[in-house]
C-alpha cells in the first residue's frame, strides 16, 4: 500500500506538553517523522511536522484525531499533502551550499531586514532558518548597552560571492547596520584562535598619540598616525618617524598611561567568553609591548606580539628593539601561533581597524574590520561598526544565553 506524506502546521499559544500530545497521536498510527521544526515568539508557537503514514483508513483517522487533539489544546492545525516528487526534490536540495548571514545593530528595523533578505531572494537562495541571538529588549526600561542580532541560515548556489558581499556592504553603509556573510562549513563552527589589534580595537585610543601629547608633539604624531591608518603612507616609515618624535619622554609616564587605558566596550565580555569556551587569544599590535603585556594580564589573554620601546637612563631614545611589527609581521605571527597551537588557519579569526591589519584580516578564516576606516571595511570579509567588540560572538553564532552563563 502507498504512503501519504503530510505537512502538519500548528499555531497558537505555547504550553507544556503540546509536542508530546501531538506526537503521541501520530505514534498510535505508526507515523514516521520526516522533519520537525519549531519557533516560539512571545509565547506564540509555530510548529511544523512532516510525517509519512500509510494511505487509506490510517491516514484519514490520524488527521481526524489530530484535529480533535488540537481543539482540546486550543491550537490551530493545518494539513498540507506533499507529493513524493516534491519531497524528493526537497531532499536532494540538501547538498546545496550553505551560508550564514548575521545582522547586527543597536536596534534592528524592518527596513534593514527587508533589504538584506531582498538580496538573498534576488540570488534565488532559500532561508532555512532565522534565529535571534540577542536577548529580548524592554520597551520601558532604558538599555545601558543596546544591541540586537539575528542569524539567517541560507542555502543555494552563489555564482558571485564578491557581488553579494558588495551589496551587503552598500546596505550596511546606507542603513547603519552590520552584515556578515560566511560559508557555513565545519571551520565556522570550530574556530579556536582569535587575534586582535590593540590600538583602536582592544582599547579606544592610539597609545602612540597619547605618548606624543605627553611629549609635546601630539599634532605631528596624530597626523602621521592618521595617514598610516588610511593606508596613505607605509606603516614602517610612519612608525620610525613617530618614534623619533618621542625621544626624551620619561619612562615614568608609561605606567600611568597603561593603568588608564580605555578598554573597548564589550572587550572583557568577549575575552571572558572566548576563554571559557577554550579559545586561544592574542594581541598582534603595531603598538608597544609595554601596554600589550599590561592588557594581556588585565584581560587574561595568551599571546602578545608588538614593538619594544628602547629605553636608556629612564627615557625613550626614539628607537626600538627587534623587528617592526607591521601588517605583514602580524600575518606571520598569526600563522606562527596557529602552527604552535596546531590550529588550521581556517579556524582563526583576526580583528582590527587599520590598513596594517588587512594582511591578517585576509589571511584568517574570518577577518573582522572593527569600527574601521572605509578602506579597511571595503577590503575585509566582515565588519562591526554598530556595537561593541562582543559583536564578534554573534558572528560565531553564540546566543546571549551562552554568554550570560559566563558572566
């Protein structure tokens, strides 16, 4: 005897035991569950079950009993017959490429989600699931740190990923929202190393600019720093020029600068969560080891690679010790740490804001431009500009409930 394939859609107020009651009815008739999914918004349930059952009397009886049970539970049941041809077509689509699109902002408006999903639709991609990653927002209690994130799981063939990314970047700029687009592969779910730039990423300042202010050469150094961050001049040359301007600054000021470093919003939340889930973390900075080691201890990180100031007789000489940590050196250190920790490069993440971060951002399995200059955002895989550094956790697929367990 042939079998019927039926899609059961349930909607109504959620309550304990609802799924158990419905599957109990199906089990009495020997139904086989082919797929099941559930969503719950504001205690309103949407439950779908695709099941197979013998045609004839059993099929008719199970539909009748499900309707009676739905009436008892105060919910609505809808049945849709599915042909074997349509079912097989659906099964065969499982092999298609999968991607994750993460949308981030202080608040998310319908227009932002509409524009993102329009791009997905234009590329003939299917949205398999939509998941909220952030906690629910109160409408009467002001949020100290407002943030919202949803994750879309999509499926299909993409001929031009660069074009799709460019469209997302355009929406991001126009609607003040962050959009990350990643392949949903085994590496995305098994990241193990996160490398951070320090200045203007882990901390909300450029330390060399602060030292320059104390040395009385603030404007000169700031101009060189800005030009380097925009990628207008070579980092190595800019570093040497700025260092010479710091000559004669007393070593005593370094401690006071270190203990007053403004740590970026969300950094501690991010690092604490990463540590608890077994990630290795590193600072790869064109700044200075003095401040990098202070942050390493303060945040509990694993590695620091930065530039070492040359100090003689208690004052800065205007020189440095060892190799300059420029963009290429950061990428080398990322590779070195990954090799030492036996981590595949695809399992790494790099986060930075300046042009000298691009080599490591493009090398890592996931490169994130954080509150970065336009040139950097346009050349990075993903970017975060709307919320704090803990936005990285949402790109990894963590829900607030996974994070709040740590806090």
